[in-house]
C-alpha cells in the first residue's frame, strides 16, 4: 500500500549510508532468481503522484537520480491538475513545473502592476473555458440569458452583463482582490472596490505580459444608482450555462453569506466562478468590465470585473 511505501521512503531518507540490496530485509521474501532494486522508476513515478509541490522539490534535491525522475513533466502535470482540480486542457505552451509554480507561488496580478492600490486578496480556485465565449455578469439571478442582438454597451446598460468572445480556452485561475478607490490617493482609504480577477494559467509566464506590452482595456461599465444589497460578479463559459454545476452557482442561498455577514463569499465550479459581498447602506454600485488580450487582435487572457461603491 502507499502508506507502507511512504514509511519506507521516510526511513530510507534518514539513513546515513546507502542501502544495498544484499542487506535489504525484503530479500528474504524473494526467490533465488529474483533481483530487487530500490530504484524502480515506475514505482517512484507513482509515489510522486501523491506528493505536493514542496515535497516533490525536497525529494528531487536528495540525489541526481531522484532529480531526473521528479523533473519529468508528467509528474508536475499530474500535481497541477490534481491540486487545481481541473480537467486536462491538452497542449500547453510551457512546462508543467513552471505552470505549477505560477499557480501556487503566491503571486497575483496586482503584485506585478498597481501594487500601490492593492490592499488584500483571496484565492478562489481554478476553472476551465471549454469554449471561447464567456458571459460576464453582475447579476446572479437565473436564468442567465445571452442576448445576441444587443451590443456590449446596450447589454451592460440594460442588464449589467456582456458577452466576450475569443477567450483563450484552458485552465483559468480566479482571485478576489480588494483595492483602494481609484478616484482618491488617500493611504487611509479602507478600500471600497472589489475585483473579480481571472487569468489564464499561462499569463504570468507570457513574454507580452512580463514586458508590459499587454494591458487591460475597458469593455464598458454599468451604474446602479440605488441601494445594492450585495456586490456580485460572475464569469461563465457560455457553452456550459445549462450545466448542473452552473445551477449551483446561481443557488445563492447555498453559498452567499447571511445578511449581517460582511465577509466576501465565492463559488467556483468546473466552468464558472462567482463572488458576492453583502453591503451595508449605500447609494449604489459602479461596475467596470476589463479584459486583457495577447496582443492587439489576440485572445483574451485575463478578465476583471471591478465593483466600486457610488
């Protein structure tokens, strides 16, 4: 069993001298013609699939042999998909060990840009885009509808939602950011704007992002000039709007906080992510929709929905 293998591995790593098969207690269970080796690649590849990123790095540092085994891309792919709880996206542009690091090294988009405005953040999780079409909405009231005949401006004005196309498919990572109000420069600002911030898993490794040539552009905005009970935002893969998992996101009673709970709440499924923060008395919300493209006419690789108190 894995527990036995794990205990054996722990004992081996604490020894001060290398084990030799001739002194192995396991040899008494072997036939005279059997050959036992502690260094079975297939065995350690399977063991590695149960280890987290930190444990994998520690094991790889023990010897050149383990380093070669642990650095196999298939091991880091398994760890990445397992820890993010997402399906295999197929072909990716970077090594999986780098994708794992970009997902779990504690970085977020405001750490690279506008750090002076950033206050706090929370990792929500990962989801996938199976298609290249997304619905962005500040209203999480079912049923969600895609009004194809309307322009982005009209959709935002009438329904507080819009459709974006040419979204980069694959794994996306979602964070909830708390930033200072963009209309003031007071360091004492408590932070009256939350941002649902989603990015493709490859974004931080892309040259266009690193050199600053890719930036966010404003799709549009929506003003709600009356009392808002909560600041909500959702990103949905249009192909999966009718999935059961999407219905779970729209079941607000199952995950949104009670009226006097002011802590942000989030819900993430295979093809959708949503957030909600209950609000005290206010005069409405100003919501902005931003996207980042991989070049002028490239795919959308990041989405931001910001909600600011009026």
